[in-house]
C-alpha cells in the first residue's frame, strides 16, 4: 500500500512527463533520498556516493547537529563532528581536512538532531551499482550500499553463524533486543529488515569475519536495453551527471559532456519507470521545476527529437 501511494504521488508530481523508452547513454545514475529523522540520535547510512566522502558534500542538517562514527578496530566512538552555521561540519581536531569527516557509502553512523521535533534531511549523490562492503569482526555500524528497503536476505546480506543484529529505536533512543543468526535455524526470532537510509549495529564473531563473507552487490536500475540498441562509445566521452542539487522549487544538474553530445534527462521514482524531464540538451548545467518526493533517480538518454 505504501508503494502504491508513493507511485500515485509520483505520478501526480510528474504528470505530463513522457514515459521513456529511449536508449540510455549516461555512464552513471544520480539520486536523492529524503529521510525523516527524530530529535536525538538517529542511526542512518549514506547510500549515495558524492564527489568525495566528506560530510559537507553529501549531508545537510540543522545547525548544531552532531555526527558520531564508531570504530570497529578500537570498538569505541570517535569524538563528535558538529555542524556549525557558516563553517560546515567541524571536527574536534579543528582540522577541516580531518578524515574523520570522510564517511564511505555503506557505513552506518549516528546523527544527533537538536530541538524537539522530527525533521526531513536530504542526501544526494550517485547510485553505487557495484560494491563490496566487508563486515568486520566484533561490533560495527553498517547499512545497505544500495538505497533499498527489505529483509537482509532480500538485500543480499551475507549472514554468518552467530551474527547478532540490532535495530536502533530513534523514538525510545535505544537498541532493540538482538536478532540472532544460526546456520541451523536462520534468523531468530525473525529475519531483520531495514528501511531506505537506515543503519544498524551488527556483531560478528571475529573468527568468522573473512573476505568470503563480504557484502557484495551488483545492481541494475531499470530494465536492460534491448539487444543491439547500445551505441559503442568511449566511456570518457559519454555524458555524465556530476552533481544534483535542489534550489527552491527546482532541480539542477551539473553534467560533464566532453563530446557535446545531445541528451535527454530522465527521472524515476522507483528505478523502473522513467519519464523524460527535458529533451535534446547539451549544456553543462540544466535546471527545471521540481519538488522532491521520498526518493528518486536521474539519468541521461540518447536525445529524442
């Protein structure tokens, strides 16, 4: 029912946009996701790769918000990284290049929101279609690299005998009772499931943490192109979306297009059905009216005239 409601809202949002069957030419897909977070601590995961992994690149939050990362190596939390108005995310070290601010896709982290009311935050970046996320021994904060909701089995999580999974309850500000995996009995008392953007805590026996148990995903958004429709071209010359931003009431795309090739801009709310936002473009910066829904993706297609 939630999926149906979302798709209906999306249809109203982009009414008048053509359903696209054009040939895809961009070498990447960028997206956004709006997360509803509670005052206090929220355990989230970034699922969209930005130009770099710096918090200032991919995460906008209220002034005074604090990010806490957990180190699997030391089994301790690092000092908080605070968002200061006019400065950005500021580490305790005072070094604006401190790598503590560089959070890779797939790593869970706590985001502390000031105030007393829930808010919506937006994360933007590129969908990582091929990824390897290794689960270390002992405790670690993790999340799906792909922005999907579902059970851990649906998401391809490599469960290992003795794994313990913990949800974070942002309303109660505490971890739930663990869900435990055993080779002989699967997950007990139930298989864990996660929402888009949700991080989680997992314990793995250090003796069983190995490269063979890394979380590997090879993912395709949208239907494959029909045989014989792809046009061979060097990847370096293919148009590529570099950045997506959302100025008031609009979406803006920065596009690297060294060949000057004409392209259409397409949007999808579910990664399956794509509609055309603009046709026959070749400019490096494009903007148009847009109101973000829960999440969405942008890509480029061969220009239709």
